[in-house]
C-alpha cells in the first residue's frame, strides 16, 4: 500500500480534518481558526491521519493526533508525531505539551512524561484546547527539547 507524504493542511482540508477528528472523539471547535497548524497524510484522496502543532510562546501543544481506524498499527501516528516534534525542535521550542484521555501510554512510549497541571506554563494552559475543549480528566504530558 502506498501512502502519501505528510503535508501541511489548508482551509480546503478542514472538512476532512474535522470529520476524522469528530469520528474519533477529538475536539474540532478551534480547527477552522488555525488550519495552518495541522499536517496530515492522504491515501487516494482521503485524509487518513493528522496532527497539529499549536505554538504557545516558546512551547508548543501537540494536539489532534489521529489515525483512521483502518490504518492504525502501521506507525502513522509515530510518523506524524516525530515529524511535529522535529519541527518544534527546529523552531527552537523548549518543550512539547499534550493532553490525552486515551493514549497517555502511547505518548510515554514516544518519550513524553506525565506532568501535573500546576506545572504547565500559562502559555499552554491559555490555549483553547487546554482551557476549554479537553476535559479536566485528560492526562497532561511533556517532552522537553532539545531531545537528549
Ligand atoms: C493513538 C493513535 C493516534 C495511534 O495511532 P497508530 O497509527 O495506530 O499508532 P502507531 O502505529 O504509531 O503505533 C501503534 C502502537 O501503539 C499502540 N497503541 C495504539 N493506541 C494506543 C493507546 N491508546 N495507548 C497505548 N498504546 C497504544 C499499539 O498497540 C501499537 O503497539 P505495537 O507497535 O507494540 O503493536 C490512534 O489509535 C488514534 O487515532 N486514536 C484516537 C485518537 C486519540 O486518542 N489521539 C490521541 C490524543 S491527541
């Protein structure tokens, strides 16, 4: 099976992005405000994987990492996450934060570590994902940059 490369998404990709996120129970409400923070992988014209990197001063929020159920277990989430972490690193960001309800173990395997909410910088807690869209029960994780 040939899959397309990771591409930057645009406004015209939003319907597919929002469908993919919604179908996998991830928030969509703030995607249209910032389509340029999202990247994805297409397969025969269908968006099958995506992820976003939301800047927050010298940090970033890795968010909206999602893979269509039919394409899971092939390393696509790892590819997208590594790509986005690499971008954050090359931009000189000092840490990547993320929130997840269901995939904390997944991201710990990628090198993230749990962090308590009181230790999360204000620039991150002020994002809409953090302050309004993700439930309080979501786990918060961090990876400091540059990677060792
Ligand atoms: C989590 C998710 C992105 C993983 O996508 P994926 O492309 O299948 O992941 P990869 O192929 O890179 O990795 C697969 C491995 O991760 C493991 N894994 C998958 N989901 C996991 C989870 N929620 N918790 C722990 N491990 C998980 C798989 O068992 C597999 O392990 P193996 O390599 O030992 O067989 C996908 O399941 C998904 O879209 N979930 C719904 C959305 C979500 O929860 N996103 C995260 C919050 S932003």
